[in-house]
C-alpha cells in the first residue's frame, strides 16, 4: 500500500531548538535543553540507540541488521507522575529507547538505557507476526518486478511500456497457514502512468509478484487474468487548481502580534491548556499530560495522560486472487508516523500555523529529519463559542456572543494511496476533539466493464469510470485514550437513557425518559457496542472527586461515528482486527498494552490484541483506566471519489461532564478584531 519514493528525507544533524516563538527565528535558542521525559528521541539519542544496539550483537554488528522501530520507551507512568509532582527534587527518569531490529531472519527486541549507555533487556521475538516494514524494503521489493523477465513479458503482452510502470508493495495478512509457511512476504502490484500522475487509477490488474523480504527475492509470479488498464483521461489531479471555476476573493487569518500559544520544547501552552506533543513512527502524534487550568480552583487539572492512534485497519471487500489479502494495518505494518508527509504552508495549514519537525531512525538506524510533520495553529473560523439574545426583558435587548477560537495540532499521513488528516483540537471550554479526514486516492480494480448495465455477476465494487471499479472497504481507527480525570483513579460509567412508562395518574403524560448510571466493574462491562446497546452516554469519572453540589467530576466521550465490523468473527482478517468488534473498550492501564492490533502486526495471528487482553476481564472500577474508541468508516465509493476523493471527516469529542463548577468560558475574553472592513455583500446590479 506504500510507495517508497515519498519517504526520501534528508539526513541532518540539526541542533535542537529550545523555545520557539512562532515565526520569530531570532528567538530560537541554540543551547541544549534537558529533554522532557516524554520527548521523542533526539537525533543524537537515535544515533546512540543505534550504536549501542548494534554493538550488543555477538561478533557485532551482524550482517543484514535493519532497524524497524526505534522510539522512546517511555518511563513507567507511576515513576513519571511522581517525578512530575516535584521535578526539582530528583533527576528525571532515565531516557530509554525501544529498538526493534531484524538480523539473521530474526526479530530482536531491545531496550536501551541511553543515560547509562547500555542494553537493559534483549530478547528474540518468537511469537507470530513481524515488525513494521522499512521503507528500504518497500522500495527494494517493489523494484524487483521490473527486473523479472516473466513480468516484463506480461507487460509486453498487454502492450504496456515498461518505463511507464510503477509498482508498490502490499502486506499480505494471514489466513490460517501454519507457522512455517508464514514468512515475511509482500505482494507487488503495478500501475501504469503513461499520461497521468494518478497511478492508482490505472492498475495493471491480474499480475502479482510475491517477494520474500528477508532474502529480497521473488518467490512467486502469477499472470492470471487480462483486463484493460483504465484510461488516463480524467484521472490527473496535478495542477487541477488551474482549471476554470468560480474564483474566490482573497481570504486570511491575521494575528499581527503572533499566535497566543507557546512551544517550549514539546510542551505547548495555549489559553487554559497545556500538553506535550510527541511524534512516534508508529502512532504519529502523541498527546500527553493534557491539563486544563481551572480558574476557580486556581490550578491545572489533569485530563488526559496519553492519547494517540493505536491502529488503523483497512480491509477490502474483494475476494479475487489479487485482492482478498488486502487487509491492511496502516500503523503496525506501514507505520502511521513513518508515512507522515511534509505539510505545505498556506495549503495544508493556515498562515498562522507554526510547523514542527520530527526525527526518525532510518533502516540503518541513522537519524533522519522529517521536516514540517506537525503544524499547530489557532482555528478562528467564524464559529460561535456561546451566545444569547435576550428579548424578554421589557425595554431591553441583551446580546452576548463569544467567538470560538480553538487550538489545532495537525499531521497528515499518506499511506500509499490514502491521505489521513489527523487533527487534535483543544477548546477553551475544556473539550478535546480528534478529527480524521480521509482524502487521496481510492484503490480501484481494473475491469472489462464500461457501463453498469454490463455487470451481471457479483462484482466487488462500484463502477466509477470506464474499466474502473472502486473497491469497497473499511477504515477503522482505534484511539488509545488514557484519561486521568483529575487524577488517575477513574471509573467508566454508562448513563443509560431509559423510557419510563407512567402507569398512574400523576400526569397526563404516558411516558418520559430518565437516566440510569451503571459503573463498569470489569473489562467485559466496558465493551460497548453502540449499534446494539441502549441509548447511553459514556463517561470517565473520578469517583474520589466531587463538585461542590456533589456530582462526580468527569469527561464524556461523544462518538462521531458508530460503525461496527461486517466481517464474521472467524474471518482471519477480523481475528487480527478484532478491536473493531466494539466501539468502546476499557482496560486497566498497562504500559505494554499500546497496540490494539498487536505489537508485531505484519502477518499476525491476532493473538496479541485488545480483544485477547480483555479476555482476562480485569477489574476497571476506581483504577487507572484506558478508554479505547474505534472510529469507523464503511467506504462504498461514489463517482465523486474519482479521480481523487474530497475529504470525508469524522471524529469524537471528549467533553467535560461536571468537571468544572460551572461554564468555564463564561468570562473568556474574546480576541480583539484586527480590522473590520465594514463591507457590504457585493451585489450585481
Ligand atoms: C541478507 O540479505 C540478502 C539480500 O538482501 C539475502 O540474500 C541474504 O540471504 C541475507 N542473509 C541473511 C543471513 O539474512
Ligand atoms: C500487561 O500486559 C501484558 C500483555 O497483555 C501482560 O502479559 C502482562 O501480564 C500485563 N501486566 C500486568 C501487570 O497485568
Ligand atoms: C460602515 O459603512 C457605512 C457606509 O459606508 C457607514 O455609514 C457606517 O457608519 C460604517 N459603520 C461603522 C461601524 O464604521
Ligand atoms: Cu476509503
């Protein structure tokens, strides 16, 4: 699903900047700062992790040593929280790296203490599944096809020019095969350019090359069916802004004094919020230690310890030989952060945005800079935070309005054909919203059909253009939301809305609804299927903290999409993606339970997933708990998704629920308006 060419970054050994005042280069300080314990690994730490890990192999370094994941092994939560409560009293927890490497066809998992410069633990992974593929592997495997004479012969037979062929490597999943038959293989599928840049709309259907990644050689070749390659006409999107259409006048957001937020290392402070923003090769953005200032209590109060996208599952609904295995895990197989792309100022983010870089370890372990992977900006889009017009007082009109200004952290991950826009948005009212926008290119199947009327048998898709079938599929994104509502002892509460009949004569009414709250005792109570359960609100509360009038302080989850899997429980893809079974799950905090589809996802058997962990049915009442929310999309394509899909968004909101004593934005001072041109609507006379 991934094309390697886009992952070409420049190696750099940049200084680490300290305080960035947006737009003002001159205020960057060049001294080294002590990293925050949750900061992503710096370039020098990545280098150190590589050196220590490489040297730890006997007769080091081994041949074919490749680095598949290098990232922060974050401190244990209790240790970090106790250090944060009095940071001046003790040194910060040691900086450690988690290194997952392949050598001699084995997966090695090492934790490296960067402060002590030693390997703390090393083990060989003997279970099922393989680590994230490196972009070098994806590049090397997809380039093999064009050196394979039978492949070239197949292209010649189709009348295709070899130089216009581009190929991509696809992970293949697992379908019940015995362990010895499950190697690190990918299938290479190819596309035809010849007059377009939109390669995904021109699949060369029917030809499959199978590559063994460890040996980097072709182990299978199949030329099964021959169907027309869809034509290039109408597929190009490059420069499409030059096409004629209604032109809009100039537009912008102006902040003459600069933005109202500060970036101190990876800590971001804005209005009443502060949080830590980190980058991970697998998850992309990680929001940690989000707390909000309570003006009444005059202190910061914890809301979310850590929030990130744990996995994305994208199964396609096409059983043909070239398609059945397309059941992708974009985080665990391709690295959702690894696929992050450089954001383009003024287009990807507004003019008041500040950009941030990230560093990753390349396949050789050496640090690579990923410029502008995040942008942070204040969203001021003409929305209303609160308002009221009071006409009920004789002789008076009272009108009070506060415009809404929010803070947004954005990343875009382009996993092959698809672009995912991830926004974490903070509101002064205390809400945290996460939104995911899907755009980019569909995966389409080449087909002989040019009109719907020709299609008689079951076809696994929708005819979008001549010879082009848009394949049906799902996108399931699961968020790991370690909420700590005013402390880490929390409970999960389901407030069920129940119809209550009125049998007696106390009222002319025959019914009303009331709310019954149920506190989840164990993990099985925390599994919520919103499609089949009663109407309910889902809350995380702190049972030990009450408001002045006696309500438990809490936050509620407002799901934006309620989608369940349509695969059977025993379908291999569904066993691996079993976290989609429920919209919401709740687990007790466990540092090693981060990846809902398992740590080693490529070709996994589904034996290390959120679904298997929760079988233990652990206690979750008044404990440090993690809330998981699955954001799902069933994507049945429409013609407007061709040749490139307009953004389709959904998400969720975490909203205070008796967290504050009263409306926390009643007294918010609105920003001063820069200019008011006092223009009237232009009218055509
Ligand atoms: C090392 O990689 C090469 C090709 O990349 C492969 O042919 C060879 O079998 C590998 N050796 C080991 C020990 O993995
Ligand atoms: C944490 O999770 C892992 C993986 O599910 C499990 O093996 C381990 O026993 C758990 N630890 C605790 C303390 O429950
Ligand atoms: C807006 O423009 C109109 C017409 O030019 C003028 O009469 C009015 O006073 C202006 N309002 C303000 C608030 O400047
Ligand atoms: Cu889709």
